[in-house]
């Protein structure tokens, strides 16, 4: 990742924006380099495939660790580390292709702040759910010596109320999305370490909330295991709360971003040209 990931601007030559990336390099090409940057930008289908693959690897690693923990204790620290490191690896591996969302809440959060078009949300979300479901199906086959994959499910104890669970998931997803907006979509930030900061956020959220709600922060992560295991109890909490938390964080962070000077300069230049440089008829 280079100096600034393009999160906000869009290219008319692409079906999906190049500026979704959490780790996209903004190097560009010099005048004598070939081909130009736009001609090698990922296609629409490449972005969707990257989201499927990234979500697959993330859920495969995290839920796989949960199944290993059933036989050989990894502890909450170990599980949190796996989730955080897996996300960090996928952001650096595939973020420059699709934007590295791997999470419907993140995609919807960006859309709510008008950083991506709403029309692109459904297929992104569908690809994330597909990647998660495929990962859980793979784990079910590989861990066939275990009777079920219930440890991969996100759930909360009977002593935790629905409201408490919703609050927990809302807060930790809010923190997660706030970090993403701060380190990845703001030109003032050090974007080269965005993947590290985002992975670290997952780790400390999982350490705090993991023993209580499972620290999902990701509807696809929760629904994949639910679909494969056929257990849907309270899974609506892990869909609704993360989406609301991501939307809230994304909208609030928008209040912290200044108007882009490039747009102001371009507007002033256009006005000057119209008023003073327009050829007389």
C-alpha cells in the first residue's frame, strides 16, 4: 500500500470503483510508462472473485481455528489472533483488487457514506456470503471426524440479553468501521499501515467481546456457519447490529473529513474559464 488508497473517487471506465481499496496502491504511471493505470484496473468480475476468495480465507482460518480449539485449546487470545491476522493478510493480498471489504457491514457502511454506489452493494454482499458459506462447507468436510461444526457459530449465553448482545456487536463494529474509515479512506492518514491497524482492531475487539458474543462484526462470518449447520438461533443479531454499527461509524467519520481542496480548485478553475476564457462568438 502506498501513500493514499483511492477510497472516494470513481473511474468511468470501470464497473466497480477503484477507490474501495483498504490497501490499494496509488502509484500510478509516469508519462512514459505503458500501459496506463486505468487499462490494468481490475474488472468487475475480478473484484467479485476477490471478495469471494478473501471472505473464504478469512472464515476458513477463523472458523477453522474454532474447530481446532475444540480439540486443542487455543484460548481466546489464539482465536483473536487468527481472525486479526487472517484479515490483515487478505487486505494486503486482495485489497488492491476488490477493496478488501470481506464483510457486508463494511460494504454497506461505505455505501451509506456515499463512498460506493448503492447499485454495487448487492453483488458485493452476495459474494461475501458465498465465500463464507463455501469456507464452512470445506471445514465440514475436512473436520468430518467431529460430529458438527457448532463451534464456528456466533452465539451468546442465556445470561446475555438480546439488547446486550446487540449493543456489544454495535459498539465493536462501530470501532472496527471507524478504524477502517480513519486509516484507509482519509488521505491524511498513514495508509501503508492500514491493514495492520484494521487487523489489530479485530484482535482487541475479539479479546474483549469474544467471550460474550463471539465478536462477529461481520454478517457473512455469522451466516456462513449458520447456513451450513442449519442453526439460525439469534443470528439476526449478528446481521442487524454490525450493519447499524458500520453505518453509524461511517456517517460520523464523514463529519471529520474536510472538503477536498482538489474539488474546490477544479470548481474555481472551471468558473474562471467560463467567465474569462470563453471564446467570443
